C-alpha cells in the first residue's frame, strides 16, 4: 500500500492538496514587489537571493476571491520545487500521508488545463489534488516569463557594475 505525502492547503476556504514533492519551501508572506505592469492573480515578485520569483495568488487565479482581496499577513507562499515560481495560499494546513487507494483520478477535461489530477475524501469534504505544473496555461506562463524577465532586468540595474553576470 503506497502513500503519497500530501500538503493540505486552504485557498479562500476551499481545501486543496499538493504532492509534497512539488514544494521546495513554505514561507510566511514576505514583502512582495509589485511592478505597475503586474495584475490579475500575480501577487508580485519575491526577491530570492537576488532573483525575482513570481508569486501567483491561487484564490484570485481560481476566481475564489477577488484580485487583491485577502490581505492577511499570515498567509503562506509555497515555493515550487523548481524554484522559478511560487504560489500564495491562505494557509498551509497540514502534511498528510494519502493512501493511493483513496485517491480517485480526475479526467483532465474536468479542470482548466487539467490542473486537478485527483480527488479524495477527507471527513465530509472532497479535496482536489492539484498538479503545480498544470496550474498555469501555456499563455499564462509565457506572459509570466516576460514579466519575470522585466523584473530581472530592473533588479539588475540596482547592482554595482560587475557584481553579477546577467
């Protein structure tokens, strides 16, 4: 009987889950840089060792709360394993061991970009298991990459000459 270490999340009152293997780090909400061109579910950029990392507000992305809503300072940022993106959630609730037989697969056509890959019952709730690499569409990723390049260029202008190769 295989088990999947799974992180339970609160996203605007909706419990969702992510495989622990997809998360590098859970952080308290840091000060985020929000450039004028940012909008929609982009909460801003996290400066991680001199590299801007885009932070996507999952409640806004999934239309569970208005963009810019929920300014709770106790929210969490989940840094993806690859490090190139982070996600803002209301709370990282708990780490559970999900039994493989309790997970029901979900057809990719049932969610946008197939981001819900499974579901399981937890008490009287149905919890959706998300796949981080499917949360954003290709067009969203392309736009986010362009904004990240702009943020990288802007941040590099504040470094002394020769301090870092760009």
